[in-house]
């Protein structure tokens, strides 16, 4: 059990530290246009609202730090961190 928790922690640290992607929902940067009053269009990026948060996992008796969107934080408040992390692993967002 301890080895699994250690391997899990290491795998979280290897996930792109600088990328702007939610580790639980997979939300990432979107591309769109700035539209001026004269209707000129220039490219822009829409960034997800990301925060870095530390969570306690009672099953593993350890803490894990995740980069998540604020909508994922609301989902964690609703479902619980264990259920949300299980779904993220199934979808492939979390290893």
C-alpha cells in the first residue's frame, strides 16, 4: 500500500507542471477571437480558472497537491475527493 501511494505521488509530480490543464477534468486553454467595435478579429486565448490545492486522502493517509479548475473544486465539494479522483483516473486525466 505504501509503495502504491509513493508511486502515485511521483506520477502526479511528473505531470506537466507548467501546463494550464485541470488534472481532474482536463479543462485546458481555448482559442477564440477578440472582436473590436469595427468587427476586426484578432486571435486570443481563454485560460481556465486554475488553482493549486492540497487534498487529504484518508484511504492512503497522505496529502496530494493538484492543479484543478474552480468548477472541479465545486465537484469535489459535492461528490468527495475520492470519487472525483477515481473518475479522473478512469477518463485518463490522472495517472
